[in-house]
């Protein structure tokens, strides 16, 4: 859990390391304190023991003298006590001796108490330490810690004494040391350790802060820079550093250069693609418009659908007129004709006659539509287009078309779709007239002296019978079983609409030929000989 | 209604002018604006001459003629066309058209053809009436008399009929006399003719 808290930021992790170091340092300090304390205590205790042993040796020496009879026992005791009193070092290390009767024998700091009962002595914790000392002595000797009056500071102090029995005289001898010294020493030690810890903490904190600043700040800057790499105005940080962060920054910079270049290329590619798509769409729309018009005019020219519908439209009112007249005539023959009724019928007949003339007016406006699609067109290209679509048309696939239109032929002025329809219709006529299974159509063109372009479509069929020639261009006259007889008529209308003419020729080499003229692009009406 | 003409044309002007012209020829004309409207009104016992335009929205004149035949309405149908096409004309006549005229209509010729068609209709009407009467009379027979009637029409003898029906020859005799009386027939030949008329109607 702590890991997850500190994992967020590198500086936090560094701080964590510093913190752990500090903890370890503190633990080491505490341990050192303990070790030092134990060492000091052991030293003191060993010292006490040595001193105590020396005291016992003094006592033993004088007791031996007494035992050998070289000294009286009292003298020996007195000399021993005197010697031990002298062996005092300052107010601290002095020997004290009590007897098992709990009377003080030697107490250098309070000689006045010597010879008195000291069994009632006790310290602030309620310990009767003299009695305790006697118990320790009787059990063979040992250490005892208690509070005792200190002469030098005139106050109670912690004291550790080593007690040894001296059985021959019924005494026990002790020597003590004041632990206040030890505590003072240890306090000093603690202060030093604390100062060290603080110094280390401060130094490591400072270095952590510096390192973090050096690492995390540029890292954070880099991190913020990454999402904005496409922003050309952005300046990357840390590029001049020669450590790993510098490497990262430089790699990022080179990656960014690639990225920007890639973006630029993609944008260029995209705009080129869009341009291409737009061009294709336009081309498609143009083709679609042309196809639509082709379809419309194809119906107009080849199937004669419009002509059929016009014929029906005209026949209906004219029939009605006829019926009204017949009915009226029939009634007028009677002796007493119902004149008002006949008058009504005649009025209705008149209405129908008007309907017929309106149909004709509509037809005229349809045929006189403006030549909005006129443009400069290449006849050779149109013929190539027609040959292509003929190849895709059922029944015309086996057709062989010889196109001998010279490439040098100037462009004509007209509606390519309509002229295409004329060509298609003439070719179809030629094919339908043919007797061979693989009909051949020859298409040629030339520029005439009068400036008109003349195109000639010739088939290798039986030709048009002489008796049919005069009626070739009359509407609704046909020699074909499936036709309406409007094709050639409408072809001629289209050509005349273009200021040209369409006629039939019987070539010497057989078959039938249909020729039409078109105006050159840029030629004026007068130039092309159009007088209308 | 001996002079009834049913005229079907979806062009109002043509329809109205033809009504005018045919009425001028003394015919009774019922105009309809579509084949569907006429088919809804027509029944088996409708008699008259149908004059219909060929080129109409939805049902054409040829379709109308075919539907009438399917319904068993055997009226003569004269078709009118805007532009004479031999192919269509032959097809229509093959389908059973009475005649085929071109627009604008020669009214005199059309009237004459209508009259011819109507005289054919008279025969159909007479036959229809006869059948209707026969059916009416046969309906008045009792079940047993009807059995005897069918058996006699099939040429069975009295004795055979008695055997077939499990009755006595004498009883057959009595039934037979009752049948002849109820059907107003005097001979077995007449009885058979009536039976045939009834059968054909029941088709």
C-alpha cells in the first residue's frame, strides 16, 4: 500500500529511499547506544570487580598478618580499614565495609556514621540496600544498584556497587560507582548521534531534492511534451543533457521529426486523393449526364416512342372531332334534327380540335429547344464512341465498322449526343438492311470546299429500292416490320437543327449510303452557306 | 333492351363523341371509363354489344375481352385501336373479338357491325331464357320426379327405371306423366331437349 502511494512519483520514491535510510541510521544509532551503554557498564563493572578484589586482597593481607600473629587482630583491622580509606579516589570510588551485624565499619564520605547501625538505610524506591548488600554478600557476592547520597553534588544519585563478603572478620566490602556519570556520558552520546542523524537527514534530503529536481522536472516536461509532439511550435526540453534523460529527449526529437514529416506527407497524399476523387466524381457526373441524354435521345430516335405518343395524342382529339361530326351529320339527315344538341356536340368537337392544335404547339416547342449542348466536337472521336457502344449492343456485336475519318478533320459545332444518335441510327439501318450475317459499315468524312464537314455512312446491303427512295424521309413510312418509320425523319431533323442536311445516295459500288453535313467549329452562318 | 351498347374508353372526349355518334345511329349506349368499371357491372345475363378501346391504363381492350370470356359472358366485343397494327388486330380476332375498327371510327360501319353483333346476342338471349325457364320448371319437380326425369332423358325404359329406383313400373308411369305435365312437354324428344338446355346452363 505504501508502495502504491509512493509509486506515483519518482521524487516520492527517492524520498522513500531517504526516509528508509534515515530509519536505518536511527536504528543503528539506537543499537550503537545500547552497545555503547553495555560496553561502558561492563567496563565499569569489570573495574568495580577488580577494585573490589584489590580491597579483598588488602583485607586478606592484614587478616593473614593477624592470623600469623604478626599483628593483633584489632590492629590488623584498623590498618586495613585505614589503608582502604586511603585508597579512595575522589568522592566516587571508595570502599565501604559493613559487618554482618549491619554496623558500618568503613564509610569514607561519612566517617561519623562508622560504628553505627546502618540497617535502616533505604533509598527513594524503599530498598533497604544495606540489608540487601548483606544478603548478596552472604550468597557469595554480586552487584547491587540503588540510590545513594553523593557528597560531591550533595544529592542522591544512581549507584552501582559490587559487594564481596569477607568471612574471616564477618564483614562485607563494597565499592561503587555512580551511574549518573554513565547516564551523562550516554546523554552526550545521544546528542551526538542525533546531530549526526539530523545532519545525514539534511544532507540526504538536499541531495534527494537536487536529484529529483534534475530528473523529475525534465521528465515531467517531456511527459507533457509527448501529447503535443505534432505542435511544431513546441520546444523539447532537456535536449542538451548528456544523461539518459537527454538520450530520451533526443530520441523523442528524432521521433517527432519523423512524425511531423509523416503528417506532412499524409496531408499531401490526402489532398491529392481528395483532388483525384473530386475529379473522378465530376467525370462520373458528366458521364452520367451524357448517358442520360443519350438514353433520352436514343428512345426519341430509335424506338420512335415520342413519335408514337405524339401520334396517339393527336389521334385522340381528331377522332373525337370526327365522331362528333359523323353523329351531327347523321342527325341532320333526319326530318326534325335536334339542333341544340347538335350545336352542343359541335362545340365539344371544336374543343377537341383546339386540343389537337395545342399538342402540335407543344411538339414544336419541344423540337425548337435551345442548342445548349453545342460544343466543338471531333467526329472521329464520336465515331469511335459509337463503334464501342455498338460492340456492346445486342445484335451488333458481329458488325464490322471501317472508320476512315482522317485525324486532320476539323472539329464540328454541335451536340455530340445527338450526332452520336444519328450515327448510331444510320449504322443500325445499315445493319438491318444487310443480307450478310457479318455486315460491313464504312464511315468516312471529309472537309468540303464550301467549308462544311460531310460524313458518309455506307452499308454493303442490297441498297434502297428505287421506288422507296422518294418516301425515305417521310415519317411513319417504313419497309421494316418492327419499325415506326420515324428514325430517318428524326435524324434529318437533328442534322437540320445543326444547320446541315441529310440525304441518301446510291453508291456505284452497291449498298446504300447516307450522307450528312455539319458546320465547322467557329464558322459563321454565312460562311457555312446557311441561309435560314 | 335490344339495342344496348357498352362503350369502354378511358379518353373522355373520344368516349363522349362516340356516345354522341352511336346514339345518332339509334343505339342505346352505356359508357364506362375503364374496363374494370364495366367488369364490375357485367353479369351473365347482360346482353348487348361491347365496344372498347384497346389502349387503356391497367386493363386493355384485349384483356377485357379475355376476362369476359373467362366469366362466361359471351357478348360480342368490337375493339377500337388508335393505329391499325395488323399484328394486334389478328391477335384480337384470334382471342375471339367480333371485329376490329380503327380510330377515327367509321361510325356507319361500326353501327352496322354493332347491329350484327346484337342479332347474335338475340340468339344467346333466347337460349338463355329457355334455359332459365327449363331450370325453373325442373326446380318444381319433387325429388322422385327429378330422378325419373333424369332417367327418362338418358333413354331408360320404364321397367329399367323401376328396377333402378326400387319402385313398381306402375308408379314410374305415374311419375312420368306428372313430369311431362309439370315441364309442359308433350314428347320424350322435347323432354330431352329441355334436359340438354338445363345441363348446358349448369356447366
